[in-house]
């Protein structure tokens, strides 16, 4: 690395010898920072490195604050869940979707209850139909081991 392409404020962009670039950085009492090491010749910038790192952290913090965390709420059913329990859980599911959380609804099959797979699927599809105005089905019911799982995502607010 004998030559570097130099960029920065108050500096005429161009290709300089490394020793000359270091001397210029020293003259401005700033740091010589390698921006693009894969370029030919490598690109360096004369700047205050600590200030640059500070600005970068500040930018990342702002972006992190703007991003939203996806919350996944779970609702568990049995294959023979009766009407009252179903309605209670449906209301909770509705509340979760209104709050903007994703919903993971599953039917848990204990022991020999696995023979009621079709009842579990009917239950989950009924839930999806009941919650149609609050969320949309992301994944149809799938049997994974002793669980039949379905995901419902909240609809975007207008």
C-alpha cells in the first residue's frame, strides 16, 4: 500500500503517497481513516475519527428507536375446546391483534388425542375466519409433532 486516494473536507481529492497523506492528516490535526480498502488504490479520508464513531452510534440509536419490535402472543387450544373457552380465547386473540402483536395459535394434542387432527384443523380455521377483519393468516395450520400451529399477523392500520 504505497499510494492512497485521498478525500475529505478542505482537501483536493487525488492520489497521494501514504507518507504524504499521513503528513496532511497530521497537519490538520485529524486522523487518516481507510474508507474503502478494496479499491485500487485504497480510499482514505482525513477526518476526526472519534467524532465519526460518535455520529455513527448516534445514527444507529435513532434507527433502533424508529424500528418496532415484533411481539408474538400465543394462544393454546385443545382438540375438544368447548364453545365458552373458544370465545374467551378468541376475544384475547382479537385484543392481541388490535395491539399490533402477531398471533401464534396452536392446538396441543395430548396422548391419543392426536386422532382428532381434523377437529384441531377445523378449530384453527374457524379462528382464522373469526379474526378475518383484525388479521390475516400468515401460515395455514401445520402439524408439527404434537402441535398444530397457525400464525396470524395483524392488519395494517389505515
